[in-house]
C-alpha cells in the first residue's frame, strides 16, 4: 500500500465531506416518524456492539477493530 499525496488526501477529504452532507440532507428530508425509527435502529446497533464488547467478541487491535 502506497502513501497518498496531499492532493489525493484533499480529494478524499472533500469526497467524505460531500458524502456526509448528502447523508444529512437525506436525514432532514425524512418524516419525524422515519427519523425516530432511524435513531432507534442506531441505538439497537450500539447496544449490540456493547454486548459484543462485554462478551469479548469485539476488540480493538492495533488501531483497527476486529470481530
């Protein structure tokens, strides 16, 4: 794997920023019910990850997460 140039890194950062903005626009366009359901789903994922962490099935290793 080769290191990215400053231009490549800047382009990647800009692409991520654009993606994040598009996700925010999408979320804002949802109805209140859909937003609440999305937040509920996110909370379910967080609870699942917490169970995995406490059971030892989800650990951070060398800067990356491993299952």
